[in-house]
C-alpha cells in the first residue's frame, strides 16, 4: 500500500496546485485579502504533501519492493543502503519527483517566508509557481508514474547503473535540482511582477535572495558533479563539454547574469527590463536542460534516455511556460519604466558588459550543444562538436569576462573617471605584468590561452581583495565579504584550469610487474595485480608503489565488475598533494603486461577549491542580505 499512498499523495498535490492557481487568479482579479491568505496556506500544504510522496518513494526503495516497476528496474537487494536511497532519484521518474518536490517545497517556503513583496504581487508569484508545478504533476501522473506496479514481481532487481553507485549520487542531483527550482522561483517572481506591473527595486530586493540561493546550489552542484565525473569515469578530465554537463552550465551562466542584474535593480533602480528578461532566459535554460536529459535524444552517462513521447511532453511544457512568459513580456514591456541612468564608465556599465559577455558564452554553449542534435534530426547529418570548439570559441570570451570582472568592483556607481579607475587597478595591473614576465621566462613553451588564463587569474585575485583595502574589516558587511570571496574563487578556479591545461603530463603504457614508469615528478612501479571483493562487486586491484623526493606511498586503482547490471568500470586511484594530483587508472591485461594510464596534473585541485570559494562567497552574501533585511524590518516595526 505504500506505493498507492505515494501515488495518492501526487494526485492530492496536483489538485492542490490546481486550487492554488485558481485561488491566485481569483485573488488577483478581485483583490480579496482573505483569498490571498488562502493561497499562501494551500502552497504550504502542497509542498508538504508532495514531500510525503517523495518520502514514500524512498521507502519502497529502501525496502526493495520489487512489485514497484521503478524499484525492479533501478535497484537490487544487495545494494548498500546509501545507493538504495539515492537510487530513488537515480532514474527518470524518481528524478522528476525530486524536481517537483523541491518545486513544491520552494513554493511553500515563499508563501511562509516572503514578507517584502506587495501581497498582490506575491499571490501572482505563487500562482505562477503553481502553474509550473501543475505541468510537472501532469507529466508524472500521465507519462512518468514513479509508483507503477509490476506483476508478477521479479526475484530481484536489475540494479543501479554502476557508474552512479557513488556517494556523489546522494548529493549531486539534489543540489542541482535546488538550483534549477530556485531559478523557477525567480521566473515566477518575474511573471508575478509583470502581471501586477510591479517591476521595481522592492520586487528586486524580494527576488534577490532566491536568485542568490539558486545560484549557490547550482555552483555547488556543477562543482561537485565535475569532480564526481573526474574521479569516477577514469578518463582523466574534469570537463568534457558533454551535452548534459552543458545542460547544467547554461542555467548557471544565465543565473550569474541575472544575479548581477537584479543587484543593480535592487540597489540602483536600473536594468528593469533586462532583469525580467534574464529571469525568463534562466528558467528557459533549466527547461532546455530538462528536455535534453529526458527526451532520449542524447546518449550520455548523465542522461535518462527515455522514449521520445516524454521528451515531447517536456517540450510542450517548455513552449507553454516560456512562450507564455515571452508573450507577457511583449505585452508588458512598454509599461516597464526605464530605471535610473548611468554612464558607460560605471559599476552598472561594468555589470552590463559582464552580462553581455555571459550571454555570448551562453549562446556559444547553447549553439554547440543543440546544433549536432538539429543537424542529425533535420538533415540526417552526424556532426560532433566537442571540447576543441567550446574551448576555442568560449575561452577567449571568458578571459575578457574575467578581466572586466577584475575592474568592476573598483568602479564607482553611476559614473567614474578613467584615470581614477586606473589608479585603483594599478596593483592588479602590476601583478598581471609580473606574472606574464615570470611565465614567459619560466615556461616559454606555454600555449597562449593557458598563459592568458594564468596571467588574468593573478590580476583578478589581487583586484578581488582590493575592495577590502582601507576598510575596517570587522565592520565590513558580510555581502561585501561574499563578493570578494566569490570573485577570488573565480580567480582560483581560472588558475587551476589554466595550470591543468598547460602543465599536465601523462604516461600511457603496458607495464610489467616490477617495471617502473615515470610521470611528472613521480616514479610509479606496478607491484602486483590481485582480486578484490566489494559489497556488490568484484575487482582486479593493482598495487602501485609511488616515489617522489625520497618519500613513497601506494595507490590501488581497480577494474571493477558488477553483476547487476553486468558492467565493468575503471576506478581511479588519486594522490592529492599541495601542488597537484597524481591520477592513476588500471586498464586491461595484455599477456604479462597491464595497461596503465598515469597523469600528473599540477594545481588541478584549484578548480574545485575555487568553486567551493564561489559558493562560500555566495552563502556569505546571502546571509548578509538576509540579516540586513531582518534588521530593517525590526526597525520598521519598532
């Protein structure tokens, strides 16, 4: 009965979403304050009911109820508990239920917590959120039922894809989905503001924490997903420009632009129309990513390759939501007054330049992702667009973006003077010049893009902390600290990306036992290959003796075999030190030799350390904004 209860919870949540939408529409039309309160209550109850549905799905996975089709296809009695729990969303139907659960909880959180927005605008926002949820409830109930029964029940399940049997599955999808759904909240805010003609600083101040929260979780999800793929897939790279990787990157780019734009609107009453448009674009990218992952048109370890009918359903939802929002924008754009003006040389101008460049990168990624799909579907031509295209097309734009980012916080609001900006930028320019000279002398063969990346990263790091110079650090607002740390994180990540590209060394060999190999500063000797047994797998495990500078340690990469489903995977073994990582992979046997893949990756860990700093900076900024808003509300009530 657990599955039936879960399905009932979905139907009740869908009915509540329909009621929420209807009440919101009537409330906006009549201006009835009692009905406005009812909309808040229904939103909270809907979030609780759909959360119950997800909890029941997790329960049938934990119990390995093989009479539920989803469990039989994606679980196995021998799986460790963590993978039984995470397996609930490690599939198409479960991941969509996780999506709509976070959507419902987000709507309930807006209803409970939001007090800055005018009541009619808030109700219109909750109505928009209900409309989004209703579409996804329909998708689950009519196309992707996670509680469908299977009769007769099999003796055991087919198991979870071994590539997903990693603790990362427990954390990566939820963080990404919170980011996606947070963008849906920003979209609903924009739609509500357009409906009520309430686009102004108050609306932006209310929307900003939700945008910032979504951006933080997207940053965490992308960073964690990059490292997960890096150590799990065994190919030695941290980003492959896989279409499904791009599906998470595109909303992040749009959300980054939206975050800067909504800040200008909230603090300086500028970029009104742009803020609304970016909210629509950001949610569009989330919907496109959902379509790519679940339409069956992609082949990827990240994708849920399902039948095209489900993709058509999502495509229809995308057309309805985004088409409707764009139509509303077209009708309302004439009523959105232009905000306060600013000179080209101003912080607002720098943010506009950043947003334009982010939009260019977004366009490059979108075209590179969709063009092969369109070419294959419309013309029957198979085209592969991979890392070389994205690196060469997006890389230079990203470097220009980083250079402008360095200057942005050092430029005054409204207007500034060129010479004054150059004086404030002098330390960063000096460090950039020194870094360039040092690299040209110490690494004369370095390629141009990595060279520019390292040089600009050095200047950006100095410029990032410049806003703290001359301040009383104990009195500096948390959101200023957040901006500094987030920008510093971008510099750290950029340095890691450039270093990994410029200085990585690899050795691919067929090695005999006892035969030493060299990679970077390491001497690696294969000592033996022996069987190993895990909770639901068997493996061949290599023992590698590693030496560097008189110190030695061992690494144990594996070639694992899973019986449910039948799959062989390569499990890398990685040694992390201050100046980089030694990355090792065991391949197949070739007579008395074993294939070994060895990489030395200087400073590669800076990539993910920088991502963590960006997320920490965002969290500090969010905390600072929330604390200041709370203090202001208390003062207003006093």
